[in-house]
C-alpha cells in the first residue's frame, strides 16, 4: 500500500515513481552482459528493478585491434588488423524466483567485420557481415535485498552488498563460412558463468550514489569441427570486469572501468596460441533522458599490448535503453502524466 507520507506529497511520489520507472532500464543493459568478452559491459548493469518489468536496448560498438570482435575467446592474430561494427538488440524481463530478483533476456547481435592478416607471407583480406550467434541469459540474486514486488519496495531499494549468479548460452546459428577464418558466427556452442557483485558505498540518494562493481566470469567453449577443414579447440577464458561509479547529478553518472583476461589458449591440430594475460581500462558516462529512457557512452582499450602476441583493441560503445513496467506506468497515469 502507499504510505501516508507519499499520499500527502504527490510531488515526492511522482519523483519516486519516475525513478522506479527508470530502474527498468537497468534490465536491458544487463541483458547486454553477454557481449563478446572485450566489449566490457557498462557499469550499473546489475542494479535491480521492480519484478515484472520489461526493457529493450540497442547497443552499437566500433572496435579495432588484432582479434575478431565477434569471437568471445579473443584469439589474437599477431600482426593482423581487424575493424568491426557490432549492433546488438536485447529484450529483458524481470521476475521473482524464490523471493529473489531474477532476469531473463535474449540478445541478438549482428554487424560486420573486416580484417587483414599474414598467411604464409601473403597479406590476406577477409570480411563477413550478417547475424552473429544469438544468446540467452539468466541472472538471479543470491545475496542482497529481496525482490522488489511493489512500488514501495522499489522506493525503498538499496543494493547494500549484493551477489548474483549469471549464466549465458550462445547458439551456433550465426553466419559462418568454413572456407575462411574470419566470421561473424563462431560455428560452436559457448557461454559463460559469473558472479556479478554490487557494493553500495555511502548513501543511496540520487545524485550522490557511489558503487564498486565487480564481475568475475569464466567463458566455456565447445569445439569448432569445421575451422578451415580442421578442429579448433579453446581453453576456458577467465575474465574480471570492475567499475567504480559515481553520480554527478540525478541524471548524469560516470565510471572508471578495468578488465583482466587470462587463458583461452586455442589449439588447431596440435598447434596452440599463447594464452591471454592482458589488462584493459576504460571510462563510461551515463545519462537519463527521461523516466524511461537512458543512454551510455564508453571507451575501452588494452594497456599491456606491445608484444606481437599480446591482445590489442580499442572499443567505442553507445547504448540506448528503454524500460517500462505496467504498475509504474499506471501509477504515473494516476498522477496525471500523459
């Protein structure tokens, strides 16, 4: 039920309901969590929202470096140069499971990639475009506040220290050409398991919120049995993303980001690549356009990338997120909003 204080202060209620509505946007951002590993998710992905909410998101990235931006194993091609544009559409729905917040999402990536690399002393150019492997994602809170089942719950929400369990699975149905090494689709199953952690630092007042967020994950890869007529196997990739976030105003926030990648040694007929051992750093800026719509801008690059077999990339990212909830929208209408 609505509290007496809220009922006597429509302006305060309107503001709180608006914030609850915008929290739906975190759903769709979280749905983009299953991006290729080098495309670090913007901060605030795993903030929780009112159960029963929905969100849709569009993410566009421009990436360059010595690895295929559509390959989550981040396999390094020494001396190669790749350029890619990735567009991802996502839809997410939040619900309550065992009294905990949970989210299910579907992610549909697409785009183009071009590359030049050395094959037996000859420079080869290849390209690919179309749909990549779609993914399903499931996230459930394990430690932290219980699920938000009503608007008053959303008004009172503070993350404190929260830990989730995360699982993604990609389906090998993206565009793939077995006669070339550069592809949008990967022709194999893969996925990841992770533990998103959000630690609230200080008060939870809009305009003053600060969080430390960490996401340790392991990527697991099946075999590609038709990689240029050969078998490609890849060891697990261990990845940690970290974000220190801070509100600048009620609508504007920023984050300092860092990532670490280790493992993912690939083997083709007994010949193996060097495992990854690389760091990336970045910055994120987020802005709330209105009660339901928000956007983020981000940049990320590797820092220890001078060796020929070291991972190297630059990544620019833009996201646009729209979130909504029937209860919130209904409450807004009762407050006289169009």
